[in-house]
């Protein structure tokens, strides 16, 4: 049995870190819309959901260990939010974001990348494709 080596520890400026492998997808459903980021053929690493009826955006990330907070970094701001475990399988940790929160615009207009960090997890470095802005606009 071959055991994969752990990912290298990222050091230095996060703006220089490589993107997490994957692509964005977007779809509408009965609750609103969802953008997902991850490697094709695998569970999404990141889910970015608009709950249109409740006017709420939820950012969730696949997690192999419990965490209490999620940190989002953009080119213009950083925000720390409480994260709660979902009942999904595989496990995800999620943070609800009010549609008026400036972090949503910061994510949509970040210069090339958004970083999602959680204690005990490998950071996720997302490219800022149009799917982020679509979810934000869907919920407003």
C-alpha cells in the first residue's frame, strides 16, 4: 500500500501560494443556487450556497477535523467567522454570511484569489471566477 506524502507546509505570502487544484461549477436548485469548487469527479472542497428564501449565503468546506472558526482572506480584507459542523457525509464545516456583509463583495472582487483557512486543515486557495459573484448577486 502506498501512502501519499502529506502536502507541503505553505510559508511566506499567501498571495504566492499555488491554487488548490479544481474548478468552479454553478447551478440553480429549489433553494436558490450553489457554486462548488473542487477536482472533477470528487466531492466539492468548497460549497458556496445562496439560500434565496432566507437571504443567506453559506460557505462550507470539506473538513477532516473539527474546527470552530473559518478565516477568509481576500486582497482587500480578512474576516474570521464561527464555523459549525454540517450533517453531510463527508463532513463539512460551514459559516453563514449575511448578504450585507462586506466580505462577500471582497470575495467577488478579490484580485485573483481568495483563501479559506481553518485550524487543523490545509488552506484552500480559490481562483476568483465569476461563480462567487453570481452567488452573491443571486442572494441580494
